[in-house]
C-alpha cells in the first residue's frame, strides 16, 4: 500500500481493457448489469433469490439477523448440503452425468457419476455412524487429492458431523494441533499419497500426530498398496475398503439448521496457534452455489477444473460444494503440475476437454518461467474461461495467461476472497464486466466492499487504503472455534461493525479494485508505506524476471529498506548489471523511494505446499535471525540455501 498518490499513479498504470467477448456474453448467465442493480436495490431479496435455487426441507422465516459481529442467514431454515449436492440431481437426467473426473499422478483415473457418488457417500455416512459418529461430532480428514476426500466430506455433511480437512502436506505437528483443537475422535487418512513421483507417508504422519491424543478411530484409504506398508493398530485402525463392503447405500440426510456448523478449516497463520474458521450450512452453500454459477458461468456441459488442493478453502468451495450444488462436472488431479513433465496441466486439459481453469498466480508465474512452448504442444481450444485465485496477479502474468493459455479469446476472472469469507467476493462477471490485467474489478452482486483510510473513511480514486466489508454476506465465517475474543479482535475491532480483511487495496478512476497484498506485507521507507506486491509487480514486469518476493528489513536511516528475492527466466544471465537494471526498473515503475537496496537471485523461492511464498522466512533471512518454522514448506532446503547466499554476500 502506497500512501503517496503520485506513486499510485505510477503503479499499475494499466490502460489495457478487455470487454467480454460478444459470443461469450450472448450465452452468459449474467450478460448485463441486472444482477448488480437487483442486489443494490434489495440486498436481502437478492440473496433470498440465490438461496431459493437450493432445496430446503423447512423454509426460512428471516433472510438476515445481523448483530455485529454475528450474522444469522436464512433463520430457521433447514436443509442438507449432501442432499443439495447429490439427491436432488438424481431426480433428473444428471443421475448418470459425471460428477467427479479424477486423475491420479501416476496416470490412473476414475469417472464418478452422480448416482455412483451418491451411493458411496451414503455408504460412508453409514460407516461413520457405525463408528459412533453423531451429529455435531468433528471428524478430521487428512488425505491427498483422491476421490475418497470429497466422499468423506459429503458423508460428514449428510449426517451433520462437521469435518475438518487438513492439507495432506502438513506435518504431524500441524495435524496434531488441528485434531486437538477440534477435539476430533475420528481421523480419516490414507496409507500414503503421490507427489512428484515420491510417496507422502500420510498414515505414518497420522500415527505420530495422534500419539497420546483422544482419537479413537482411524479409517485408512488404501492408495499406495504394497508400495507403502503401514502399521495398523488393532482396535483403532480400520481399512476404508473393508468398512465399505458391508455398508448400506441408503442413509437419510440429516435436516440441518441453516446456522449449524458444516465445517472447520484452520488457517496456518505465521504466528500463534491456527485459527479454526467456522462455516455454517445455509449461507455458505448459498454463497458458493451462486458464485460458482455466475463467476464461472457454469454450464451443464462444462468440465470445471479448480487446481487447488481440497485442503484449502478454494478446494472446499470450488472443487466440492460449489460445482456439485450446481450439478456440474468437477475435475480433480492428485499430483504436481510439472510431473512427469512441465506440460501435465495442459495434457489434462486436452485429455478431458476442460472448459474452465481456475488456478493461482504462483502457478502462472511458474508456467511463464518454463516457457510458452509447453502449452503450445497441446490442443486447449476447449477452454472458454480462465480464473485466478490466492493472491494478487501482476499484469504481465495476467497477459501471459490470457495469451498462452486462453489463446487471446477467453475472459479471465481474477477473484479475491479468503478462508474467512467462504466464497468469492470481488470478481468480474465474465459476460458483463470489462476486465483489466491485475484488477479483481468489482464486488460480486450483494457484496459491499470499501477501501478506507486509517480513520475508516473511503479513499478517493487512485488512493490506497484498507479493504473492508461493510455489510454481512452469506458465506462469512461465524467465528473462530473456541475463541470468540480472537474473532472479535482479529476482524472487527479495527473498524467497529465493519469486517477488516487485513488486505490493502486501491480503487482506480473507474471504481475498479486493485488488491495490493496483506497490510502487514508493507515496507515503511522514510515514512512512505510501500506494498510488497507493488514492488513485486514492478520486478515481474521486467522481461528477465519470472517471479519475485519482496520484504522489508531494518535500516538505521530509512527505518526500513527493501530487499528483493528474484527468480529469473531460463537462460538469463544473473550478474551485477542485471541487478542495477532491475533496481532502476523498479524506480521507473513506482518511484525512487521503491528502489530495492538488495536484490538476490534465487533458483526457487520458499513456498508452502499450497504454493504461497513464505515472506516471513525471507524476513528471517534478511534480518539474520534464526529461521522460524519451516515445516509447511514444500522444500525446506530452498530457504537454507538463500540464508547461506545472503550471509556470504553480507560477509
């Protein structure tokens, strides 16, 4: 976030505008501003209309009961998420339609129809009941990207047992924290999982995590077979396939109050224990179903691929609940985008004729670095829509995505939302809104977002500030599990009655919103607050740079100085000349005050297994501190190499 308006004018000076393609708009669910007008005139009526697209056992008596910071949506209404994702489709032609298309990393695959998925969900719901799981009991799920993961989630939803999915890349310690906080008695895991040709020891990690805990039952999916023998503790550990053999395929869905807990999902903050974000039933499903339909313009014939891991909220909302509530076909892929080659994603798109691709800017920048020749090998003409999620996307990555993946013909929906928000909140509607590279454009209909200053006052065009949400929305978190004080303090105390997102943003002259990253990812250089995202965007704008991460380090004169860690494109010479060129490039794009003091070349940047850059560890490197927790990194050796390189230069 930059407080100097002139610096803002220099930053993200984006004149490229892409109106919705005429043929796309003509067939789109939202082809004009009517949804925006409807939501503006009657927000409660708008969301009631979205909720009416679901099947309810008992109608609600009130759309919204808002007593800040707590909201109740669709008060007294009763429904079941599993029923809405499965049973209601069985009454239509969708019964034999593909619900999930799954491809394993080694190349094995499954296509599961709605009828088949319903049978397996019902069976596993009865398995859980047989293990003593009741409505309200929490169930921890620690699996790779295999079909049993959504089956387990939907089975939990069917019987009213909130699930807590833990990303399969997390360490035993991280898993233990989440099991203990949720007080889960049942854990669902697998013998192992595939990742870049290697095997992840999920059962072994689970055994370590639950040692001395209150877990009574561990249900184990056989994924690796003889490749990874595991220890099975008698009386506690049970094989999924053995339990499913004798289970009935008939299980009545539990009527759930709209405000009953659907799931917990833990955010892995940089400090402190993870926050158990609480999402409930009716409002959440309304939000994900509506955004899936309108943001992605989901059609019955589409194959929809969200590349996230279901261990993160993106996977919950846009692999499982959103697509299935709409009767869509959701594609799941188990492995890495570069295994066995760097064209794995593109070969999957060609193989399954994928229509919508929803992925992260981190992945797009990796694709850029690998080069356009990889996607060029494949027929991706089936794509009609692209999406991005997870962090702000710099304009050059947006353009590369548009040109090399979309063939200069597909709209791009750049989406902003959070684990806490449950569903997409800021995004273009692809048939109705012109897009700009790097901007998430407008709030989704029914969402009230503002960019405000320190006093909570809206800022003018071209100025930066804090992104806040001034009105409740259906999928919003209902609290932090077991910690209402933390919920209040984290999200509601800064601007009373207004949700503080923790992100910086600006509005341009057209009212479009530009996300600038977390407000704690700011560098205060001689009194000027500069967002790391801004400097990163300027660096990646340079023809030689594939990816960049920027942090602030202490400086005795300026308060803070900027340090940049840069990954260059293949074949680029890494020398002092390039460093000088990059420093001046940033100064030209933003201003002299943003010129990095240090630029370090890095073959790779330290990332979590979900692809997010761990800037906290880069700050540890730059400040010469002992490295913090590296257990969530995809490769802990990356940061160790950077630390060694940094120390050599400082010496």
